[in-house]
C-alpha cells in the first residue's frame, strides 16, 4: 500500500488558535480595566478579586 504524504509545512509552535487567543487575552488584561478570560486557572482567583 502507498504511504501517506508528509505535511510540507508543519504548524509553527504556539500557532494553535487557543494559544493565540490566550496571548491576545493576556495583552488585553495588562492594559484594559475590563478583564478578558484567559484560562480557568488564571482567571478564577484574579477575576474574582477584581470584582
């Protein structure tokens, strides 16, 4: 049987959609008074303390 072709351009490290979203959310959280949701662990205590 034939072999599957290899991917010619593997996804760059950290280029996952979820990673990009978290990166943007952290950038927003540094500047904006309105906090964006990053991850369950990061957002829990910090967001609760802000409110």
